[in-house]
C-alpha cells in the first residue's frame, strides 16, 4: 500500500523565503521608478488654455452661385448649322451672331412674301386712283343732276332728258361706292401681304442665332453641320455682372431671413475669403418635404464668382457662448481632428474633438474639450501623446457658472 508524501515547512525554512519575497518586491518597485524616469520630456512647446467667449450665433445654409440673368437659347426653326461664331467663355453683346442656320428656303419664302406685299401695295395705289376718278365723275354728275332738277322745276327740260341725267347720276354714285369698296379690299390685301411678309422675315431671322443681352457664353451644345429642330438647346448665356447665391435655409430662419437682411457668404472655390451679401428674395412658404426655405443672396459685384460654385451663407440670429482654441492647435489625422492636451502634471494626451465654425484665427470646439483645458499650439507632425511637457501649465482661471 502506497502513502502520499506530505511536505511540511519547518519554521527555520520560512525566513529565507520571506527575505527572498521582500527582495523581489523591492526589485519590482525599483523597476517602476525606473520606468517612470523613462517618460520623454519635451521642451519648447507653447501651451494655451481654451476659453469661453461670446460669438455670433449664425444659421448656416448651403447653396450654389447663379447669375441673376441667365438665358438658354434654343433653335426656333429646323435647319442645318452652317456657322458657329461663339464658344464657351466668350463675352458677347446684345444682338451679336452666335450661330447661323441654312436659310435658303426661308429666304425664298421671305422674298416671295415681300413681292406679294409690293404687288398688294401697287393694287392699293391703283384702287386709290380709281376712287379719285369715280369721285370726280360722281361730283360732275351730281352737279349736272342738280341743274336738270332746277330746269325740270322750270319746265325747261323734258321728262325723258331728266330721267337720262338721273340714271347717269345714280350710275356715277354706284361707281363711286364700288371704287370705295375696291380700295378697302386692296388695303385689306396689303395688310395681309405685309403681315405674311413680316412673318416670313421673322422666320428668316430665326436662322440667325443671336445673343439676347450682353453677357458670357457658359455652355455651347451645337457644332457646324448639325441638324437642329425647334426647341433644341444651342447656347446658355448669362450676365456676369450680377451673381447670387441660391440657398436652402432651415426652418429656424423664418424669424430672421427677411429681404435686405445681411448675410455672410463663403465659397469653397475662394478659401479664406468672406463676402458680404444681403438677402434679395425669400420664398413665401417652405418646402413641405425638406422643411427648408429657398432664398437668394446678392453677392458683391467685386466678388470673383462664377455660376455653379458651391458656397454657404451665414445669417446672424443672435449671440452664444463657445469654447475657442487657436486654429494652430488642431491636428488632422485622416478624417479625425484632434488636439494635444496637457494635464496638471504636465503629461500630454491626444484627444479627438468636434470642431465647429471658425472665427478668425480661432476655431469653435463643440465636444471633446472644456474651457480651461491646456492645449499645445503648433504641434506640427510630432507624436506627443504620452510624453511630458517640460513646463507645467499655469493654473487654469476660475470658471464662473
């Protein structure tokens, strides 16, 4: 039968083990202090504490730049394009030729209509002469009739002679009325012929595609040799002297977005440049789907803007308290933006923040930072997380609720 061995520690053997444990513990403590001493000290850092200030409370609205006057020029008749005289970017004047269509058939129709108008005009002239002759004949016969009527009363003419004169007088009056009707008919024919000639001239003019006003060609969709039909878009011309930013304002803007209300504008194509504009038009009602309000903001004439640019409008609605830090403290890592914060012991920590609007050289921090926190300025591309600042930041100012 096998018995299990039982080991019993005698008192005189416990003391060496305790001493060994104590030495091990002392050794561990020494390594901790040594690890603490290995924290890298960084010199020459500039530190500033975040502070709360009163800043403008603005409503932001995105939009696109449009020209106040824009015309899409389309063909008004069918034809082959013979010539294109303007291209994108060209400055054109009102009435300047942009493109020419084949107008042989239209010109022939116009010439025929003009010839018909000239013939009708000649007919009016002949009818007018005929009327003058008929009126003169009628006047002579009327005077003759009046004399014979007097002679009849004096019984100086026979009834037969008087009847003959009376018949001639009536015939002269009938000829006069016929001449008047002929002139009216000739004048009506002339008016119709002139109208047809003008219509033919207008159709012939459709072959000339001209600029509707002084402006700039921003789009061309036609080439020589193309066959165009009525309604086919050919050019887009805009007036570059006056641009607007068309934006969609949130519903909160109902109370402040009025005509002539000042608005600050920033365009992505002009970074760092702020434009001063004012609201020129506001829709009477909001869109029931998006719950937004369309508005147009006049841009200053000196603004270097072009239609299609994306921008944002900012409409002031009051003041608010915000936490601001210098823009130089922000570090971008991919899609994240963060800062280096120094705690009271001087240790540096990386912290991701949400950034709001810019105010000159300062940026608003919406989350991730509190007023009074010490942040490092101009960290550049250095990795500072976990390191220690050589200078402990000064005490934070007292915060007032």
